[in-house]
């Protein structure tokens, strides 16, 4: 070693202190001393082995690449079906369905409250007729479908099952995910319908039904993504997501389900932001924490119950309307973080999404970004290539420590539902969002093209514009479905949904029966509204 090389302690003093987006101090240099007490077998181990820090499969991407999804849905079923076929023809390996707001909150397209929102931020689905058109010409046995749907997840899953049956597919071979995570709706997003206790019952009914009837289906995607979009830090994303996961597992156990019967089908959904190494460490810490929670707290024994399998979407909140082409670089960086963090599936945002729904060209560039990472970067050639980095392992440890402190606070409050009722989680996210915005306003955090390196004049880019007549056409189709159905069969099916909601039976079979009888998403939702009422938000100031 050259005599003039500074020691670590000297080098540390040469640079000012910095921190990650979660306010974790970052030293200018990391050495073995930053890993005092760290144990390879306990904290890392091999990929595919407890605590799964290095990944849930032994071979990871050498065995199989992540599923490449592109979140898409716009206008009516035909328009979205065309986009899905376009993406599949360009190499997408899984579908990801975006639904419009009326569908998400259980309103039919002709409901007065749906006016102006039909098909705007996703596809409008009112009945089995729409679902059949949405997947026309797509073999549901051969494609994995993720549906970003929460309050009405039971109905959309029923629609998917009936669509598969009507096209001659084996329901037991269906693979995919319903997001079905209502707790984060109360926290950060707002597309809830029912009060928490009743919403949790519907969720656990889905767990039980899918275990018996759709065994390859992921029954929930426990989502940190939306809380991160609302402004939380990476540490908070891990903590609040796992806190929600703990609540779902406990609710299922309380409903009489065996933990190893449903836990292997739990999945997670995380955000990928631009603080590259913090994001990699975040994914690794979340995997390790979940494995320990499931083994030590819930007593799970099936190794698959301990594995945190997750989908990642790049960060929509980081995309800028200014110099939108810069978003291609942001998305590539975030995609690489997700891959090096060991994601099981990935959606890459399109560069124009701060301005409009993606065009075909921008969606193709986003997909090509994943393909370049997969086939050109070399990132998929070895498992967890950053393992053993003093910085990565130290950061993984610190994220776990700080996330555990949050979990302890939430547990002391009586659990996640109590923490939501008190507004604790919401307030923490609001505070983090406010702090970040202040740092941008003060130029302490640089956003390229927004508060630094600006351009006075920018060339406009082509945007996707939805046909305003789509809403009228959707309403006409809906009314035609109502006019053609068997009134007696339809009324009996809806009554069975309502009666089951008043009792203790599983809600999924009567919901499937109602879908078969051409009941609409709004009507089935209303049948449960009559029993459960609607949730009123806790206002946090």
C-alpha cells in the first residue's frame, strides 16, 4: 500500500456529510469497520436461502428473466386490447391492466359521478361484456395478468375467471395478480369504498377462494408504490408496506386460514426511485425483514411463505414535464436499481407520462429500456452482484434498523389499522413530502431541468389524446347489456351477494355468479354498499 494513501479516518474528514433520500448519513468512504457484527450466514446467505437477502431464487435471472410488464389501459376495452397486442408483439411478457377511476371505486360508466372520468386514467370495465372484449384474442392460460384494482378486486377477479371459462381456459392454470391492497388506499391513494373491517373481510375471502380455485393466482400485491408516490422515503416505504402485510396476514389467520396455505401467494409492489444504491439496499432489506417476520412472528414453515416476491414500477413522481426526454434516463436508472435489487417483474414508465397517457412510441421506448438492461447491460449474468459491498451492506442494515423502529411504533399503537385511524402513517408521509419539496424549492435537492439546467424554450412532443366519444359509446354498450339480460336471474344473483355480505359465507362464489348473470361492477358494489356502507376518511392536517 502506498505510504501517501490517506487512512479511512482521514479520508472521511475530507468531504462534507451527505445523506440519502431517507436521511441516512452517507460517508465518503466505507470499510470493513462499517460492518461490525455483520455475519454472512445470518444476514446474507446464498440466493434462494433464508433470509433471502440475495434473492428468492437460487439462480435468479440466470434461470429466468423478470417478467416485463407495461402498465396500460385507456378508453374502452377495444382501445386497450389493441395496446396489449401491440406490447405483446414488441416483447412484453406480462400484461398490467390500468382501470379508470369509476371502475376502481365501483361506479358504472353511466353513474352521474363518473361523468368526465370514463376511460381517462385506465380502461372502463362495467360488465363481463367489457372483460371479454378487453382480452379478445389473448390466451389467458399463457399470459400473466396483473390488475391494479383494490376496492373492487373481488369483482374484477370474478370477471377474469368468467372470461377464462367462456373462452375455454382452465381457471386453475390462470396466473397473475390482483392488487387488492386497500390499506394503502386509506393511507395514500383514496380509491376505497368500504370501511376497513369489511374491506379486510373481502380480501381474506379472496385469499380463501383463490387457494381452492385459482391456485396459481397472487391474491394480493401489498403496495408501497403509492405511498412512495405520495412522498414517503425509502425507509418509510419498507416499513409501511410490511406493516400492511403484517395486518393482512393476521387478518387471514384470524379468519381461520393456515398461514402456509395463503402466504406463498402473497406478493409485493415497490417503487424504484433515482437514489440508485439506496433503492438496491431497500429491496434487499425488505426481503430480509419479511422472511424474519413470517418465520419468527407468524411461525410460517413453508419456505415460499417466507419469500418476499415483488413487482417494481419506476417512479412516476420523479418524471418531469420539463425536458421530458430526461425521463428516459431516469427510468433506465430506476429499472437498473430494481434489477440489481432482485425484482420478479418490472414496469418501466414512459417518458411522456407527466403530460399524458403514453403514446405507442413512448411505451415502446420504455419496454426497450427493460430489454436493453436484460440483454445488453450484463446485470442479469450473476446473482446479486453488489453483495458484499461495504456501502450496500451497511445501507441495507440501516434501512432495516430504521424500518424496524417504525414497525415497533405501529405495533405500540395497536397495529396498522389503529395507526391509520390516528393519522400517524398519513402524517409521516405528508411530512416527508413537505421536506422534500422544500429541499427542491431551496435547490438543496437538484431536479435536472426543473430547478437546474433549465431551458427557456422546449420543443413540444406528440401526446396521446383520447377520443371524447368513447364515454358515450361505453354508456351505450352498458345500457345494451342491461337491456338484454335475464332480470330474474340478475336480481337473484345480486340478492345472494347482499345476503352473503350480511352473513359469514365467502363472498367470491356469489360475486362470480352475479358476473355470470351480467350484473355490473357498480351493481355488485352497491349490493355490498347496502350492507357495509362507505368509509369516511380521517382528515390529517
